[in-house]
C-alpha cells in the first residue's frame, strides 16, 4: 500500500528542524519511501493514494523515552501533604511515596494494570506520542515485576503505539527488605531480571541510584547481571543528590542517565565520553518544587545529546503530554525549542537504542504527528494547548 501525503510542512529533524515547505511524503507499508518538495516528487509516486493535510505541520511521531505508566491507584493525598510542606523524601521515609503505589499495584491483577496503563497510553497518543518506554518498578517481588512487564508488553496488542519495556525492580526497597537493600538486589532484582529476560519481557535495565533507594555499589551489581544478558542499561541518577550515578552509568555504556539535577562537571564529562544521552524530566522537577536545575548549559557545551520525557508516574510526575514537557524544559531549564523537539524525537530514539525512527527520512518508520501549527517552535511555546491534529503510526492513517 503506497500513500502520498501532500499539503504539509515537513519537520524532518535532519540537521536541525530540517523544514521543507510544500512537502510531499510517500509512505510504503510501515516505512517512509520518499520525502522532499512536492515539486521534486518522482513521477512514479504520482499515482499513489493521495491525502492532502491542509497545510499542516508534520513532525516525526513523538517518542517518550522515560515513563512508569503501569501502576494502580493515585497519590493525590501525598500531593496535598507536600503542598503543606512535607518533602518527597519525608513522604517516602514515612512509608508513603513509591511504596503506597507498590501496595496498590501488588493488589491489582494484570488485566486491571493493563487497562489503567492503556488509558494513560491513549492520553499520550492524543498529544502526539507514537513510541513509549514503559518501566516496571511498582511490584518489587519477582512475580509482581513479571506481572508489570507482561502488562506493559500486552499494551502493544491493544494500541498501535510502539512499547519498549524496561526492567526497574531496583526502584525502591520494599518493606519486607527494609534495611536489607543488598539482599533485595540478590534475591529479587537480579532473579526477576533473569526470569523476565527469559520470557522476552526486557529491552533495557534501569535502577534508582539515590540515598532513599540503591547505592552505586548495588546498582553496579545489577548492571553486571544486565551486561551478562547483553541488555543495555539506563539509570535514574543525580535526581535528589549527587552519588556519581551518571559516571557509573557511563562506565557501563548506558543508553541514558535520567533526571540529573545534581549532575557534577565530572558526570557531564563521563557522559560525553561514553555517548550517554541525558534524559531531562521537567515534570518531576516541577512537581517536587525542586530548585536546582540540571546543568543544561554544561551538557550542551560538552555535546551530550539531551532527550526530554514525561517520567509519567503517580508520585513525581503525573503527566502524559510531551508537548507540555517540552514547554517546561524550555521555560524552567532554558532549553531551546529546537533542543526540546530533538529531545522528543531524534535524541529520544537514541535513548532507547532505536535507529529506525526520530527523523523523517526514506527507510525510517512512517510514524508521524500532524499539528495545527505553522512552525515547530510552536509546540514548545504553547502551554498544554493540544494542537495535535492526528498521528500516523507505521504508515496507518487511522492509527
Ligand atoms: N524517580 C522519580 O521521579 C520516580 N521514580 C524515580 O525513581 C518517582 C516514582 C514515584 O514517586 O512513584
Ligand atoms: Fe522515572
């Protein structure tokens, strides 16, 4: 099936925005076959089924490279506690926080978790997202982590959005392992990684390296297990304090280090040398009323690719919209609108190890977002404006 799209401004993301006014796009099956000015369209494609997009703006489908959408319940009560002055760490130490979501998630069955995650995924798609990374991390037993990863994989049968799954059993220390984080790594995190990998449920391995979670030495043991299975790693690093997590991730050739508010100059240099993507998560910064911004200027100067993601989760970032994350990245962190769009397309693809998407070019997946906009900077400039017209996923106009 060949489809010819006309009446559009293409934002190819090749060499910057790579704008092409009066563009044509030819889709063959799931791939882009040709893109360029309509006036240059090869005559062989002129007979294809033609759709006029009314002069709208087309970008690559957006890629959310960091989310935790498989969970039960919500944490609006904790939100109110924090508004009255309690910190995220205080709530966590009092047994709330991540662990309250763990209790609710353990009690939910796989079908209920899938249904709840699907509602979040549909909201993501309505703001232009066509690929989503989904982490486990609210089960924290072998069986419950498997349940979350199976629920995440099932989403791919129910939605055209591409799902990439990340094992995040090392997200928090459950009550039954209180004070025994090393035992948790040995008895749950590593065994659940082996079991989930054997079932084909794992695309990457992540951990939360933080005072309230796992130490660098514990993360390192998990990463050795990941490398033994030939799985790429990523890390929640330097979100609340500097434990040199990003440098640890870089030593393991990590795809990404994420959050990074407390990243040091040495961490920036280590990421640059390893080619590790910095995943910027302004939703968590905003929700936690954090005051220390990630070192954007230093990352930029060092040439570290920066991605932007929602971190969609019930505690620190109950947000599904990537355009809103882009707006926050610009306004809160002074990223440029071009950097923000690179962050949800070409650099987000790299943070997931995906080389078949994130730009508009022949041979790449035909994942597109069509916007009621004239210029791509409008996507960052608008605040929660929902300017999406439609998505086209894997060449399907009805997706
Ligand atoms: N950092 C975060 O911001 C989320 N996880 C993490 O490691 C928060 C998850 C939660 O509060 O439920
Ligand atoms: Fe996260």
